[in-house]
C-alpha cells in the first residue's frame, strides 16, 4: 500500500500545480465586487458575461481538475486510515 499512497501523493501534487495554473490563466470578469455591481469602467457592461472558445474550455478544465483533486484527496485519506503502515 505504500506504493499506492506515494502514487496518490504525487498525483495530488501534480493536480495542485495544474489547478493553480488553471485558476491563474482565467481572465477576470470584472474588477471585484464594484465591477460586478457598478458595471466597471471597461465598457463590458459589468455583471454576467458568457464564456466562449478557449476561455470556456479553461473554465471547465479547471472544474474537472477540482473534482479530480478532491477525489484524489479523499482516496489518499481513505488509504491512510484503512491501511496504516
């Protein structure tokens, strides 16, 4: 079980790096709460704006990475608690 635990730790680290990159790559929608409520001064109208193309793909890929990270974390905790060394 030590090999499985090491594999889960490595997978979790890789997913954490990819998840961080995915969050940092995304474009901000507005400048904080003021941009969302007040409309911002950038001419986009503020508030909700649909994602298209690559922006949409990055958004959904980030969510897939979040789910994979959570599953990996839960699996790691399960392995550690059920198979102590």
